[in-house]
C-alpha cells in the first residue's frame, strides 16, 4: 500500500496551483512530514499541529477518503 505522501505526489507540479497542489507542495517541502505513514491518526495529527493554510484540514479529510478508496 502506498503511503498518503506517495498518493499526494500526483498533485505536485500542476500548471494551475489548486489547493490539492498547494497541499502536495507543502508536504514535499516539509522535512518532518511522516512520508511513510498509512495511519490516519499520525498524518492527521501532523496536519493539526502544522496547519499549512486555511481549509487544509478539511481538504486533508477529503483527500484521505479518496486515498483510502483508491488504495
């Protein structure tokens, strides 16, 4: 199973930077992000402590559901 980080890499490098792309770029640049994690609580806690922009927690919840569905 891919980690959430690996799943999010598909949003990097978008020509038009939507919120998914912004979040993926932030994750890529964050050296402490749990890149190997497939655990909701671990990734969610990281976002709660390091909230990158307004609305990112709601976006994370949406993307996590897509990640679990696609895994």
